[in-house]
């Protein structure tokens, strides 16, 4: 009998970080509590597993009170000062702000799904401003005006709009086809068009 504990709950309680990561990537219910009401995040904080707590938080785990108190309270009560301090420091973070925890693939997924660069306190963009690592670099890149090289980091609606506008740009170029003597000017016109598109395509 496991008292209603899910595989995710058990992995969090035991501090099995990579198992937790695999379960979250597979879509495990992040806030599903066991019979007495303890959540996976509560279990990780109770047992002192900081990296597991960070990973759960980066997937949006709830910090609401359980019948035993909040994750922050139990970390303090159990003497896990590092977890308690981190929970306090990260209270206003959105999942995208967890730059030290996010893999490049996870950061890209969040950006492509429309995660805001400007929500939370501090915002993901503010945290990324002086940050090291791939996730921070991706956030900074996503904050720049649209370009063909940053296209993959924009949400679906923005990518669709970009595709339509780029297609229109090339159709106009083809309609007013330049001969070989004007090829250089044609390339310059396309480059200029891409620069203009950067201001016509917004992330949010």
C-alpha cells in the first residue's frame, strides 16, 4: 500500500532527480497529493531535496498549503535552510524564470508555447540579463526583434504571422523580378524586408 502516492511523489520524496525529470517530461500530474494531502513539492521540501524542489517549481508546482503546512514552512521546520531561503527568493518567479534549472530544450519549449518574458518578479528577462547558461541566452535572444534566426523561439501565432509576411515579401520580390544586374539590390531589399518584419511581429 502506498497511501495514494504517485510515482512522482515517491521519486520526489526519495530525491531521485532524474526520475522526477523524466516523469515531469512525460506529463505526470505535478500537484497530485497522496491520501493525507502532501504534494510532491511538500515531500521534496520535507526531505531536504533542493534540486528536486527547484525542478518541480520550474514546472509550476503549487506552493499552496497542505494539511501539514506550506512547502516553505516545512522546509523551515525541518531545518532545511537552503530550501527555505530559495523558496522565499523565488516566490514571484514564473516557470521561465528558473534559468539555472531549465535545460535548453525546456526553455525553448516554454518560449514556443508563449511563456511571457515580462511576467513575474523578477521577470525572466530581468533574470536573464546578466545570467550565464543556455536558458538565459535563449531568453535574451527571444527578447530581440523577430528575425529568421530567432523565429523558432516565438509562439505559434507569431511564427504563423512571420511565415505569411515572409511569403508576401518573396512574392512581391518575384513579381517585380530583378535581372542579374539588379540582383544585389534585390538581396538588399529582402534583407531590409526582414529587418522591417522584426518590428511587425510581436511575441506577446
